[in-house]
C-alpha cells in the first residue's frame, strides 16, 4: 500500500511540525479573522476581495489541464475500453438517484417547516434591479443549449474558457484516440503522466496560499452583506442548513455505511478541502485536491477522472436541496398557492435545470431564476428576497456538493471493482499529516513508486 512505501515515510519525516503549521488550522484561523475584520471594519473587509478572487483564479487556471491529463492518462491506460462506458453509466445513474433524493427531501422539509408562511411579501415594494443580471442569464438556460455547450467550438476555446464538461468531452475523445495507437502512443502516455505530476506540484504550491484566499473571501462577504442580513431571513437559512445536515448524515451517511465506512471519517479525511470551500464559497476551488485525495484513498485514476469532473455539473446535492427549498419558500412568502402536482412539476424541471449549475459561486441563483421562469406560477422577481442571503447559503451548498461528489467517487469505484478497500480504510483511520496537508505530493510520489520509477523526492 502507498502509505507503507519508503517514499511516504521519507516525506512524512520531513513534514512533521507544530499544530499551527497544519493547513486546516491556518484556514480556520483565517476564516475567523476574516469574519471579525468584515464585521468590525466593513469597508476594509470589502477591500480584501481581490485576495479571495486571486486564489480562486489561480486554482481555476489549473482545473482544465488537470482534468485533461488525469482523464487521458486514466482512460488511455485501460485495456478494456468498455469499462469507460460502464463507469460513465454507473456514475450518471448514481447522480440521478441521489440528486432526486436531494430534491425530494428539500421539498418535504420546506413544506413541513414552512419558513415563508406569514411573510405576506408585496412584490411592488421589493427592489428587483439587483437581480437583472441573474434573470438575463437565466433566459439563456435550456436543455438543448446545455447539451450543445458540452461540445466546444474549438479545442483551445474549451481550455481558454475553463468549461469543465467541454474539457472532459475532448479529453475522453483524445484518450480513445491515444489508446487506439497502441504501443506507438506509449511515449505520449508517459509524457502526459509526467506533465500531470507537474500540475499537481503547482497545485501544492498554490494551496499554501489557501489561508490568504479564505481570509479575503470571508472578510469581503461579511463586510459587504453584514451579519445583520442573516437575521431577517434566518428561519429560511436555518431550515436549509438543517436539511443539508440531514441529507449528509442520513442519506450520504447511509450510502457510506452500505459501502462499509463511516461518513464522519470521510468528512474528517477531507476537512482541509471543506474549510477552503467554507472560506471561498466555491467547491471548484478544491477540485484538483479532490482528484488527488480520491486517488490517494484507493480509487482508480480512470474512475476519479470521470466521476469528479462530471459530478461538478451532474451531482450537485446541496444545490438541488437549495433550489427546491428556495422555490417553495418564495411561493410561501408571496402567498402563491401550489398544488402537489405543481410542486412535483418543479422537481421535474429542476432535474434538468440543476444540471447546468457548475460548482461556482452564484450559479445556483441563475438556475433558480431559470426554473421559476420555466414554472411560470412563482414570480421570478421574488428571488430578490433572497439575494442578500444567497452568498451565506452558498457555503452550505458548496460543502454538501463537495461531500456528495467525494462519496460518489468512492461508491462508483466500489461498484466498478476499482477501489482498493485496504487503502481506503487505512487512510480513513490513520491519515498522516502529509496526506492531509499535501495530497498532491503524496499522489505524485505514490505514482512514482508504483511505477517503479525514480527515487523519492526529498523535501
């Protein structure tokens, strides 16, 4: 197993340090400082926005190449090309079942909790100018348009815009072409493997700036929107956060138990990523690290490369919960009566529109506007009611999405027989400091050792 290799032992011996040197401690401290700065000095907090933006941009510039090289190497290395189709089909089946559960649970809780009942909002008194951007973008959302957008106009364009599904689409085609070359493509495959390691090393370097990024993003959020924003719509926020917790521990926890491990141990395993997401409100900010972490956990590269990127569009559990609850909440707040068939119709529409929400801040709000426009019975202008708290709710969405995507990777890998369960339990139970703080380094060194290649790099 990788954790028993001399490589990891050497690296770990150079990595032991004091408690404050661990990434999760630094990120958590940065978030607390950001909250305090934004609360007591709002204008200064708002000025910290570039720190968060810069960190997210640095990560985003690496997402496309990492997905490309990971997927190409994973698929082209496989002898059985039918396995690619099986993994993709199993992933889509899992995504559809779990996201449907998320939508239904959101519908049940919001109807039982009824956070919008009694608000009696008069839309004529609501300022809707702030939502113009979202409603304009929402008009462009359609199922056929979404499917066509998966095909890039140019290969360079897919990488330039950073569209995950477009990069994934091209990577799969490239991998099939490379695999068809047989031995003639071996040199290219080795080059791709080396280049992917370079990109993971770069991710490791950028992640050292995660505390600064989390600080800047959180200071801006609190400084701009203020803690007071949470009070007016606190009941809806409480209902949403409670539903996310129920979904994580009951639904995802039940799935994890069926797979033979604890959801609590899994959450502990990705705690660094969860804290980064908490600070930045974007699950995309840890996509490269999640690829490395899931491989380190024992999932085959081919499965990780397909499931993680695809899940960022098709397996957004937290976003699905939010969309259902927000739609029904707005109906309750504006005294718009909905029949059971109309509510089920909303779920049917969300099964399609929710697939267009990427793991970035604000995308869920655009999809909500598109959904309300499609339904027709709930006033689209009513989304102005929750614009102020959307940023605070995006944290819960992103955290739930991240846990759901990580678990999906393990489930599909186990379903496909592509999971090293000994490594899974070993790392869930005895994760080292290096594996927690620098999963990219562990991945690269494990790959080198498993390939019988160069000597371990001593750091």
